[in-house]
């Protein structure tokens, strides 16, 4: 039986792999690294949200 201990793995800087971030701009996907300075600044200012599921949501229909 295993103990419920947290295992933490730490990597040296030279062991890490760069992660390329892509985003949708003007109808197609592009890597953020290919953006010009203005588009990069706009990307940094974006607000992200997550929609929470609504439980027991009822839809009321109006009688026609």
C-alpha cells in the first residue's frame, strides 16, 4: 500500500523543453512567438474566463 505523500519532480533549466503557445487571430491559428510587438501586447492584455456549469437550469417557454 502506498502512502499519500506528494511526489515533487523538479527539472534543471537545461532539462526543460520550451512550450510553444498558439492562439486564434483573424480566423486562423498562429504561434504567439510569430506576433509583432503590438499583437503580443494585445495578447498579454486579454482576459480569460471559465464558464461554470449551471445545475437545475430551467428553460421557460412563452405560450405563443
